[in-house]
C-alpha cells in the first residue's frame, strides 16, 4: 500500500489549495472594495497587485524546488500540502528530518518508511508551525496595539533573538555532522554511529561554500533577486556532489 | 467604533478581525485535519517515540520564533495582511517584501488605512501566485520523485535520516548565521562539536539538546546585547 501517494492526501491537498485561493480572492475583493470607499484609485491598487504578482514568481520557484527534496521522504502530496499552507521551505525539511532521525529504523527500512513514523512526522510538521494562526485567532485583535509597540520598541533585539533561537538548532545539527565527519575520517567512533559521516561533512562544507559564493556575488553585483535562489541552489549543488562523495567512501 | 486596549477600530477593521478569525480557524482545522484524517482512515497511530523526539526538537523553537514573527511582521502587514499571510506562510521571503514593495510604490505607511488595503491586496495576490505555481510544480515533482525512488543511490542521497539533504540544508544555513552573528554562534557550535566527539551516545538524544542549546544561545546573545557587543 503506497500510503504516501494515495488518493486521500491528493484530495486533501486539492481542498487546501482551493481553500487558500478562496481566502486570498475573498480578502482581495474586500480590500479592493474598501480601497474604492476610501478613495484609492484603481490604478494604484492595480499597480500593487501587478507588482506583487511579478515579485512573487521568483521566490515561488525555490519553494517548488524544495518540494522535490521533501517529497522523497514525505511523498509528493503531503509535501505539496505543507508548502501550500503556513509552511516554509527550510522548516519542513528540518522537521521531517527530526522525526526520521528519531525513528530507530535501518537504512533499508527507511526507504519504505513505516506508516506510524510517517504519521508521526505529519503531526510534528503540522503542530510545529501552527502557533501563528492560533495566536491570530485569540490574540491579534486584543493585542494589536501592544504588538506594534513591542515590535517597534526593540527591533534590533527581536532580530538577534530569532537568530539566537535558530543558532541552537544550527549548533546541534551542524555540530553533529562536523563531529560525525571528523570521527569518521579519524576512525575514532563505531562505524555504525558515523555512517556516511565523511560524505555528509563534505556535503555540508560544499553547501556552505556555495552559499558563501552566492553571498559574495550578491554583494558584488547587488542582484537582490538572487537571494531567493541562494539556499535551494546551494543545497541542490551540494546534493549533486554528494553523489560523488558517497561513491568515494 | 470599538475600543481594544485603547486602540480605536473602525467598522471595516472590526469586520476584518471577525472575518480573519473565521478564515484562520477554518485554515487551522483544515491543516490539522490532514494528519488526523490520515490516521483515522488508515487506522494508524503515530510511532510515539519518534513523534515525541520530533516534538521536543521542533515545537519549542518554532513556537517561539512564530510568536516573534507576529510581533515583527504584523505591524508591517496590517490586520488583513497578517491573517492571510500567517495562513499562507513564507513570510520572510515573500509576503512581507511583497507588501512592503506595494506600499512603498504608493508612498503610504503600513499604519494608514491605504497601507492596510494595499498590503492585503499584495499578500492576497502573492498567495494566489504561489498556490498556482505549486499546483503546476506538483505535476513535475511526481515523476521526478518516482525516478529518484526507483534508483537505490538517489534514494539514499535524498534520505532525510542518513542521506545528504539535511547536511546540505545546515551547511547553507550555518554559513549565513555564522557570517551574520558569529559571536553568538561560535560558542554553542564548538561546544556541540566537542560533546558529539567526546560522548558519541549523545547522537541518539540530539533532538533533546536543541531546545537546551537554543536557550543557551539566547542567554549568550542577551549577555552580549546588554554589553553592546552584538
């Protein structure tokens, strides 16, 4: 039974896509009507819509690309669902990876992920991302002014706080692959503990180097549009080279 | 007009909140219904051990980040834009800049009613574009996925547990954070490398270490921030 590619998830994905489109059209029509009431010209509103549509095409392509990376483990349908509603590219891959890593299953078994592990991954990916909408239902109206005050009171600290929270994730995940690679290269740990350690470390370094190159190019050319492609293209480049690394060790 | 903590809302804004809550509630129910219906229809319960390990390593950080994002972005998006953007996702890389560009071009601020209207238009159009592109992309992803799964090497390369997608993700993200905030990053990173090298058994509980390291990183960041070092 191929539960990941069954009709159920595609049907739910279709319902969600229609829902997101319906909500967007509803808010769009309502905003346009209000704009006319307060004297905004059709030209100004049309300009906002066209600029947003053209701006959104480029960042949507990397999201589609990340669907491929996620689909191998989570199936195409659920990856599509997660990236269509509330999701974000790096979050979904990280969250699915955490459940996959936590499951005590062998490499062969991993290729056909047990349905219970898949169900657990679905729940974790869903529950991890729903705080924004929950807060909006219960707190946005009540605290709208307070939110604006807090957000504007110390914007520098807010940005540092987000970076620091991410650093906890990066220190553990990055540190783990660096240590695994060192241990595998130096043969100082049991082979089963550091499986693929060398190739994983080389992949991590390759991705970091590609990302840094993107940074240099963006800085030199001031091509801001490239920023959206930096993460997925660096990942795809590193994954392509990982095929070579995998064969070396 | 109604008053919310000293904040005057006109009829349109009142209605935006009412409608926004209803749509968000439906979106939330739909989102949660996916794993719920999957479990009910296939008669399956999640594998609890990996589920809890996953929850511990994902929820505390992403709930904290989600709340901070509301504080940071909702003043830029207005109420209509906020309700919509937090349902459709991809805020940092798409919704916020789309709204900002639309308001900047018209020369209005996010706090004005014109800004509220234009931000909602921009977020709505952006959501429509992404949703349609993802539907088209799905047509390509399905055959590509089948091709990858039919090849043993590609399957192990893309495996999220022992493959190379996760190292590729953290190599790219890591270099960005190291470049941006190396002073906050360096101590937790070196500490973790040392711990994993000295106590290999820690690999099995690495998910539990993530919230611990996040708290430590926040404490280091606050200490440095208070002293003007970051």
